């Protein structure tokens, strides 16, 4: 077996790589949760939005704090698909995979 050498590639200076990485990975994380929070009332309705609020977003999973077990049950059982679909349409850049509900807070 003949081993092929990879062609030499000149390393990029950190000063040119860092801004690109920050644009790609940094501010977007904060921006996505803000976009999800703005889209939330339209996805669940104003009455439910008063009882449940997006608290965090990580790796495609939105964490929502709800005021009671009844609200959690309603959102996670009866309206799960509709809420997920509404948020995916409103904020496609979130790559939303699922929603996790927590009672309290």
C-alpha cells in the first residue's frame, strides 16, 4: 500500500479564523432563543403564553417553563405537534428537534 502525502496547506492566522467562528457559532445561539421567545405567543396563543415561557435553547431542544402541571400536560400532549410545527416555521434557523416542559419558575 502506497501512502500518499497530503499537500501542504498554509495555516490561517487566528486573527482571520476567529471572527468567522464567532459569526458562525457565537451570537447565533443568543439570537435563536430571542427569536423563539418572540414567536412563542403566536405558536401557543396569548393566554397560554402568559402561563408558559421559553427559558432556554440548546442543540435543537427548547426548554419551556410552565406555571402548572395542567399547562404542561396540555402543551406536551394535546398541542405538541402544532406548537413544534409553528415554531419550526417561524424560526427555521433554530433547527428545533423537540420541546421540553418544566413546571415552576
